[in-house]
C-alpha cells in the first residue's frame, strides 16, 4: 500500500483523535495544513477508495482502517525494495554505517537486536 503524504496527514489526525466526521477533519486539517474543505474531501475520497479509511453515516464519520504500524511496515518494505534490492541486511548496513548515529543510538540498536534474539 502506497500512502501519499496528504493521505498520511489524514491518517495522523484519525490515529491521534479516533473517528471523526468529515467536517471535523476538514476543520482540523485547515488549521494544521491550510487545506480548503474541497481539498480535504478530495483526499478523504482517495483514502476511502484505497481502503485506508471508512466513511459512514451520519455525517461521513471517518475511521482509519489501517494502523500506524501497518503503514510503517508497508512504507519500509517499499523503501527497502526500491533502494536496497529487497535486502534488509543492506538496509541495516547503510543505517549503522551512518556516522551521524551517536554511540547511544548504536547501543540502542544493539539492545534491540539482543532483545529480538
């Protein structure tokens, strides 16, 4: 599932606040992004068509159908596939080779690997 930035903005609001009407989403997204009502409704239609959200009556109540973890996993898989030929090892190698990682971050990664074992 490819989630565009605009769709992610809608999902972020739903994940943070739970189900909301289209009007509530429109007000929230106008404040945070400056989107017009028409822009928000267009993106909501796109999200619904991709089964990212469900819109129910009354008042077009919108509910996220995908979790943040599902989107993260999908986006990570796409990145690894596109940039690293599907190799998680190459992805991890590039991550740990980054000299911007602090010793504390490297230690956290070591701890995560140890906990996974």
